[in-house]
């Protein structure tokens, strides 16, 4: 292994890109696999878990890692693309060691926040040191940090050791919701729920939208009803409606009763539509403007960071009221059109409305055909009186066109070798 430092703290590596010898990216490093043998014997580093295209996680043995210099991981170029499946004799550093509550010599207790590995003379890697935040003794303050040898830490080999989620979440903080959802699927039920308990409502809502329905229901089943209602309020109305539709009637009604009336009303309105229709797929919160709004106002709205790219692709021009169901729908203004004319131009003067837009009962196939025919990533749904009632985005259409288990479709693989 060339150009590689002798000791590396693993927090430097998590999330780093993995390259082949030609310099092409093959994935991102998501965890380190070790064999924990005993409290006194350094765990041997077996390899790394790499997330490749399609969010599949595969195993890369350390023997095929040629460099770890400057936080970049370079491989021999040979990857086993079968899905990684952890063996009972293996431990994942990120998921299973970080946030462990441990004890140090002299009775000091604390929480693991990082782990270091080193190469021995034979060029094998092993876990050598553990970084621990000492538990503060007064007013909940955190004490000093300690970096100690593996063999001087108690609590790392016990399956019953207490484990929080703070430092694991820190390593996941920059993950996209879809990537974090994929990471949660690989955790044990207990560890998954520890992470869920620490996620903020908005972050958890984003992650839930990326999980299979089975996992969504599992997580909701352990949340306090009031928190479950808060999380639903943070979800897109269409996703919230889909999830509530999977729950028992009594549970669904309880959640709706705990939600803010305005948010609950949006969800109730969507629940009346069949799943594979425009009404069943649409969201009720697009960017809607009156015809006397300027292009400068429209651009300010589509810049809002919480908007998905599909919802930011166009604005919908309607007579008041400008919340769904709106007044008369006048047409759409595509994002590119917002950039072509002077900022003072009124959106009502440049609307497009020459397409026969779908009704709430239009089929999935009809909606998909319109998106394909007109090269759109979103389109309005209007009722028989030309009121805008919602917007269907291409991601929701794809979600219904793909197989039900598409989020788990990489599960074809066996264990690594």
C-alpha cells in the first residue's frame, strides 16, 4: 500500500470518494468492517463498505485498497458488486462502535466519538486507539477528550453496551435523505430506532419519504403519537397521505386529529383519490402566484431551498385564492422563461396553457404520457372548473411505475468473500 499514513482516524474516511487506478470514482466509503476478537487484542480491519451506483453497498477488502492518502481511497479497480451482508463475527465501526458508552482506567466513563487504525510491519491494518468524550460530572457538561489504546477501554466488546447516536449522526449529517434512508435499512432494529429518536422532525420526514412502506410503518409504530403527527406535518402532503393510507383506520384518524388542521385537511383531501391516479400522486404545495406577480418574485420563490428540483421547475399562475384548490388556473411559467424576460415582467403575461392538463381521476398512464410527450418534470392537475388542485412531479410517477420493491431491489447479492 503506497502513500498511506501509518495512523488514520476513521472519521476522516467516512463519506470519502473511492477511486479506481484510472482516477474514476467508483463509490463512497460508508463504513469500516473489523473483526473484534477480545478486549485486549486489537481488532483486525477486514475492509470497507463502499456505496456504489444505485446505492448498493458492497465489500472492498483492505487487500484491494492501494492508498488512503489525504482521505482519498484508491483501489485496485476490482470490486465484488454483490450486496454486502455483515457476518456475525464482524463489526461495523461507524454503526456499532461510535457512541458506545465505555469506561477508561481510573473509573472514567465517556462516549466513543472516533476510532483510529494503524498498519503493522506486515502491512495489515488494526484498530489501535479509541477517542472518547469524558462524561462531565456537573450540570451535564461534557468533560475532556481522551485518546487511549484499544486495550484500555472497557465496553467495546459487549453486545449489551449502551450506545447513543450523536456521533453517528454527525458522520451522516451531509448525506442526502435517500442515502441516509439506505444506511438506516442496513442497521439492526435497535440501532435504527436509536437514530430515529435523535433525528429532527424535518430530517426524519425527509428520510421517511425515501424508505419502503414497510420500514415507514415500522418506524411510526415506535414513535409517540404526537411526534408522529409532527413528522407527518413536515412531510410532503402526498407522501404523508400515502403513509397514513397504509395505517390502520384508528391510528390514521388519531394522527390526523393531532396534526395542525390545515396540514390535516391537505392530507384528508388527498386520501379520497385512488392511488394510481393524478389525484393520488399529486402534492398540494406547488409554487402558486397571482397573474400580477413579477418574474423577480417568481425567481425568489423557486430559490427556496426546501423546494425539490421538480417543484422548482415551474410556477403555476392562478386567480386568488392562491392555495389549492385555487381560483381559476391561468397557466404555467417554466423556469427558463423566468430567466429570459426582464425581472419586472408580470407572470400573467407569459403563461403557457395550451395543454389539456390531467384531472384528478386521470390514470397513471395518462399522466406519464403527458410528462413524456411534453418533456416535463411536473404538471398541474385541474378540476372540471379549471381550479388548480395539485401538481404531479416525475419522481412520484416513477415511484408508481417502478416495481414496489425498487428501493430494495439491490438485495440480489450474497455475502462478500
